[in-house]
């Protein structure tokens, strides 16, 4: 069998462009392997984190992410993801330390949790000072957080018309055990009052929704906080067509879950990069596309890239399943060559 060594200068090449190798002269079964050196990129991110230059590490991660997303070396890709999580966590802590609300607390708590868990299982000697400083700062922030004051501030001049989605998320976040008031009975009392107000409003909105007199405007109040971009777009009406016509008064959580699923489709349809598209495609595929999930990693990416390139939109789970199945069925599985590519 012929052996061909190809050297390619990638210095001035954009990450998202394709590299095509002619393998036509290979005889019989063969392997085409393309391996790139990611060490310099990894070392650059490590260096920025170690020096406390977190904004620079965030920029480097953004610059390299498409290359690492296509990396077939699982160990290298995992290393990049871990560095990305470390940098993101430290950045989110620093960014929110001067903000005093539940949303900032939530971000800091999540970032702190990741850093502590990672530190227990991995060597952090490459960036010890900045890492431990962020852990200590986030611990102090959470220890000093005055829940009673923050909740009382939320209770002042409540306008459920404009604040409902955010207040619902606050109540839901606390109810799931993310905040404990065992040492703050007064804060618990304020929270229970806020929770009662939100639950009462839940029932009122569901009744209006079922009455179907102003469904579009009502769904905008029901949806998860942070979906504003979709609401502002003209496609909003198309997405909510697949929601059920009727929900029981106690089914607010189900309605929100149904909409959040549509929001995943929206993020997939409007993705600015293949990485973002694939991430949201995978979330939906795990639930509804067993034929896609049965593929190996190479063919999953192959199908996803075809879908991303074609740009056909899915506005509900049925159209999503149909489009995925069509793309899976159109794949011609090549058994002549094992293709390992980045």
C-alpha cells in the first residue's frame, strides 16, 4: 500500500475553512490521519490564567474554540474544555463580585462549585494563586450575602407584568435547594411571601392562557427569564404554535419546560457557529433522535455539519425529528477507509 506524507502550512489559514486531502491513489483499506499540534494554544491559555489575565484567556479561548471543537484527540479536547471552564468560572466570579442580587449569587455559586470540585480531583499548580484567590473571594461573597435584604428589595414595588419571569426563576432557584435559610428564619419568611405571590400569579396566567384570548402576550410573561431575544423576533409566533392549547393550573412548570425545549430549537436555528449549533442539536437528539445518537462520533458530526450547512429550520420536535432522520438516512457509510480527521 502506498504511503503519502502531506505537509500543510496552516499559519495564515482561517480555522473554519476546510482542508481537502486527495486520497484517490490509496490502494485497499487505508487510514487517513491528520494530526495538529495544539500544545501552543493550550500553553497560551494556561499562561494567561496563571498570570491572572483572565480577559486575555477568554479572548484566546474564543479564538481557538472552533479548532478544538473539531479536534479528534479526546484527551486534548478534554484539556481545552477544562481550561475553558476554569477561565469562565474565574471570569464570572470577578465580573459579579460587585453585584448584589440573586442572579449574581447564582453565577458565583455555580462557578465556585466548579472550581472547588475541580480542585479536589486535579492538579492546579499551573495557576494556583489566581485559582485560590477566586475560590476565596466567592466564598466570602456567599458568606456575606444578605438574603433577607435582597428579597425584601425584590418585594418592594413588585410589578408582575414586567417582573414575573425573573421572579419565577428566583423562586424556582431557591426552591430547588440552591439556597438554605436554616440560619435565617426572617429571610425564609420573606421568601415564603414572595413564593405565594408568584404561585398566585401562576394560576391567573394559566387561566388566561387556556382562555386563549391573548396567548402570545401571555406566553411572553410565562417564559424563562433570558429568552428576550427570541421574543423580540418575528419567529416567536411560529415556535409557540406547537405548545398545547390547555394546561392545568398546577402545570406551570410543564408549560415552561415545553417552551424551554422550543428555546433550544431557537438557539440551534440561530446559532452563529457550528459548535453552538451542535451543542443544541445534541440536547434535542438525546431526547428525540435515537437514530442520530446510535451513530459514532464521526458520523454525528458529519450529519450535523450537513444540517448546519443546509440551514433548514426546525420549529417543533416533530419537524426536528424528521429533518434529523432524513439527514441520517442520506449518509453513505464508507467502510473502505477509516477516516480520522480534525
